[in-house]
C-alpha cells in the first residue's frame, strides 16, 4: 500500500474531480490518495464520485474551508 497526495488547492470544479479521476487510474488496489481541496463544490463532488466507484472515502476538515479527502482504492 502506498499513499499519494494530490494538491487541488485553489482549483474550482470540475478540475479537482478530473485530476482525482486521472490519478486514481494510476493507483493499485489498496493505495490511498489524499486530495487537498478548498472548494466546496469539489468537497461534494470528489467524495461522491469516489463512493460511486466503490472506493473507501473519509473527509477531514483540516482548516476552515480546507479539506482532505482520503480515498482508498478498493477495485
């Protein structure tokens, strides 16, 4: 298992989602991607997409208006 970070701070939708989708294709099952975001639209869209794909998702608010979406690739 490896952990990767994707910095999407300052990026508006749909860029964080597109970057997350692309990065997830590069990961192996069991790998974790931590997506740093500060856009409320992405905070909704990225976890929603990941869950629909069947991945494990956790959201952590690291600061006011800043989140880390932790996605574990399961398939």
